[in-house]
C-alpha cells in the first residue's frame, strides 16, 4: 500500500513540476527551471530505487523468517 501511495504522490509531483516548469518544447535552449526539473527527476528516480531496495530487503527478511518458522527443530 505504501508503494502505491508513493507512486501516486510521485506522479502528481512530476505532473505539477512539468506543468509549472516546462513551457516550450519548440526550442533547444534549456532554462533554469528545466535544469531544476532534471535534478528533481533524478532525485525521484534515486528515491524509487532506494524504496525498491528497501522492499526487497523486507521481503527477503520475511521469507527467511517464514522459512525458519516453517521448519521443525
């Protein structure tokens, strides 16, 4: 559930940033706001990767715990 909430917030923030910052796709010039947008998108990509790593670690820990609980001693 938290991952779905993160994706929803990420999509909303990305949409807002693009609508506020990028005004013209007809020129090759890059404005400060577009550079800011690139930094923002790289940051959100890093956050997404870290969140995925965290979820993988949690799933591995749960699987290991379930494996220990399921084996007779």
